[in-house]
């Protein structure tokens, strides 16, 4: 397979880089395969993209809601037509198992269709005025050009749940995807081009976030920043945005817990906890990284959990039966290995803990699904985001103690509870400090029309997706019209 030379998309044109600096976009299941070569961002590309978004804003915001809706519907249909191609590419480029990758393409279609409909929904409300005979109402109006900075692990869904509402509500976009997901980003840009999106409304810049990100968020014309990634980078973005007094929205990961009580359906719980922790090698911000089990069932639950984890195939992502897949980079692989090694100091590894390099896995970034027991709540492996196929087991005597352990982290994204006890469920729903709360379900994912976001260091306290998206991508204008004379 010949690698593709990628180009930025700015002001309706594909800009080939004249720079000699490129990075290789590798298949993490087989690193001998170079999928594409990514330009490192020629001087001025961010400025050109921002100027294009600024120049296109007046025309795009003036377009009627139904007209914007039609373009988003066409984009949804174009993505649906390319489902197999783009799903397969996601599996190749970021190592997401093929079944999940195809499902993500479907989710992208659903997101585009949802926000196509949002383009024609009411965008304000009438408010009774104190002055008789006056008309008072609000309008929601777009911010202007917004910066979208998206991660690699959901290279279709996350960009679209940022870009689609931005466009639906009349904003223009400069999009900086994760470098290792650049080829998928180019294919999504092609989808919007084929849908007839006007020039400059969506602009794509490729390269390293460390060199392009700060330039992008500092552009005077950028009036909003939406970011998904690490909390360290997110906090830096918040500082810049606060100094510039522009809106910002951050989603920054989690250390997600599943709580299993003694009355739970243990088979169901073990199956869902294993899937939440190990599918896609644990590379989801909502992945289960801790399971808190009451002492009375700990041994039997760990036995079931081991069986369910071992039943998940560790295979190259493009295999139809793959469930776990590779890590995204060599650095990620070594990070997980380091945490597995540290786990022997604070717990006991009862499954996995090693690199996986046999047979079809020999050229990829594979690590064995790893289960660690007897882990104290304050251990680094129980506190820090590993972002890999490593699950720790913690013990609790009661629902109260389990909730306290689950809350004992700087994150607060997603959590689940397995029980038949309605009273325990109600106590947990009220006391848990997380944005995404489930009972008898795994911690991963959310419906594409439901608000998404976390508490504490997991987010900047706004929400993405669903009807909540309008709060970030618009500003409220209050209008009063009085009688003349």
C-alpha cells in the first residue's frame, strides 16, 4: 500500500506542503505499514485558515437554518455512503477494532443528522415585558470562528459532535485533529466538501499540536475553543482563553470506576466491566479503569472477570473478531508497561502484565489485557489515567465506602453501579461526583443525542452533544421592542 501525502484544507483548497518536514502516519497493528505522510504545518497555515473562517463567517451565519440543515443532511448521507471505507480506515489508522470502527462511522452519521435537525429548531424565547405593549425576546447567535481540537481515539465521532453543532448554529471552524488521526480527518473533510459546504466554513490544518495548537488558540479572530485531550494541555488552553476572554470547552479524561455490590448479577457485571476496561485496549476517556467490589464477593467476581477478559480477542484491529487491538503509539505502549510494572509494588497482577508480540501481533503496539488486585485507593495506578488495557480491583465494605473510593480522584467523568438494590442506587446517584452515571451498564459511551461531559478535572463544566450543545456554540442576545411615540 502506497502512503498518501496529505494536505491542509483551507479556504476551499487543498494546500500541499512545500515543507520537507513530514511525519509518518503508521498502522499501530502493523507499524511496517505507513498509511500517510503528514505535513508539519508550513508557516502561516493556521493564520490563513483563521482568516478564511473569519471571512466566511458573515455569509454562513446569514444562511437560513433550513439551508444549513440541508448541507448537514447531505454530509450525513455522504458519510453513510463511505461507511465501510472510513470505518476500515479508522481500524487501520488508530487501531480501533473493526466492529467498533464501523459503529463509530454510523454514530457520525447519527450526529450529523441530529444537528441537521437542530438547525431548524427554535433559537430563542419570548419573555414577558414590564412595559405594556412591548415585545421582549431572546435570540441565540453564533460566536464566530471556533477552534476545534480533537483527539485520535474517536476520530469520527468527537470531531463531528464538535463541528456539526458549530456549523448548525452558524459558526465557522478551524479544525486541528490529532496528528495520528490525520488521514481520517482528511476523509471527513472530503465528506463536507462533497456536501457543498461553502469555502472557508470548515478549514483543516494538520501537524503537531505542540506547534500548531498554541498558534491556533491565540488567533484574535477565534471566538471559541472546544478541546478534547489531556488535562495538562486543557488547563493551558483554559489559561489562554481566559486571558483572551473567549469561550472554551474542555473534555479531559477520567479515572472511571465500576462499583459491584454483593447482590449484583455478577456474570452481567463481569462481562460489562471487562468490555468497558479492555475493548479498544482501554483507550477511551470513559473506559473502566477501576472496579470497586464489596469484600463478600471479591474472590468469585475476580474469577469471573478474568474469564470475561480472556474471552476478548487480542488481534490486529482490522480482523473482524478483534476486540482489544493495539495501543496507538510506542510511547503509549511503554507507558502501559510502566504502570503494569509499578502495579507489582502496590498490588498483585493476576492476569497479563506483558507485551504481546507473538504471530500477527509481532509488528504492532500490543499489550496483554492486565488485571491487578489488592490495590490501595491512593496507589498511582488507582489515581492516574493509564489509557490502556489495565484494570485495578479495589475492595470496599459497603456502598458508602465504595462511593467514597470512587469519588477519591481528581477526575469525575463516568461511573457505573451494579446492583438490584433500589435504595443503594438512589444513594449512589445522589452522592457520586461524576457527569455520566449508570446503573447496571458499563462506563463507556453515551447516546449521540445525550449531553456528554464530566465534573472536577474531567471537564470545564459545560456539556457536549444533544440540546446542551447550543449553550456553548451560541451567545444570548436580549431584545426589547417598544411602541414608537
